[in-house]
């Protein structure tokens, strides 16, 4: 065999081996950067966060419409011509159209909508609090024990052989169902179960909740 050909073949083999080793190192580095526990915590947190944004919007709209309908009733009494002109100038036409369209039942419907929105927002914020409490060491991920505690505290079965990330579907689905039925009792029972296992609402949790309250 020609010496030069042999060297080229050896160089090719070394290049393949080196390239494979580099890919393995990069793959392991990528795994170290993102763990299933991080995916679970962030996925669960973001799902509840997205709902809180929607609940805030519903709450704000219901509050605005309740106030608007109430003002309409206050303006049903006879007024002077000057008062009538002033009222017409200040009347938020776009807001009235949206409120009438959304709450055709008037003030009572708006009040009912306000009460419902308030309950749903409160539940979502409380659930968000539980998501934070479940991260016992405040490292923004759920380890295996934290995952098990959160899952079981909410009445779901935990299977050690199941990939952690699969619990995102279970937990977010449970949140959606509990919110739809406004199940405060089940949520509070779950929170108490975590507390009984030593979990606490920490300063870091309070900071995270404050961001949601803005």
C-alpha cells in the first residue's frame, strides 16, 4: 500500500473519530443546559402566567363595564340642558358599544361578569403561588422529589418511570379544569399538602408573585 494513501486513510479515520467525540460533548453540554425539571417548571409556570394575563383583561373589562352601566343609571334622571351636553361630550362611545355588546343584560350582567372574573383571577394567582411554592429550593426547576410532591399534592398519580416533562400535560390540564370549575377547595388542599411536607412561601416566591400582580 502506498504510504501517502495509508496516511490519508488514517487522517480520515481520526477526523471521523474526533468529529464524533465533539458531537457527543456538544450533546452532553446541551443536556446540561436544559433539564427536564427546568422544562416542567417553566412550562407549568408559563401556562398559568398566560391565563393570568387573560384573567386580568377580563377583570378589567368587567370592572369598566360595571362602572359604565352604573353611570348610565345615574344619568336617567332629568337633567338641565348644560348637564346633558356635558354628558354627551364625555360619553366614551367605543366603551359603551363594547360593554353593551359583551353584557346585553346591562348592569346586573356586568356585575355577574365582574364577580366571575374576580374569582377566576384569584384562583389563577393562587395556583401560580402553588407553582412557585413547589420549587422548594427556588432554583427555577422541579427535581424528581419536587415533581412527585407537586403532582401528588394535586391528587395526580406519580410514576417514576414516566418522563418528567410528560407531567406538563397533566398539570396544565388539571389547572384548566380546576379554573373552569373554580375549585378553590382542591387547590387549597393541595397547597396545604405541600406545606405539610415542609414547603414554604419564600421571599423569592413573593417576588415572583408580585410580578404577576403588576
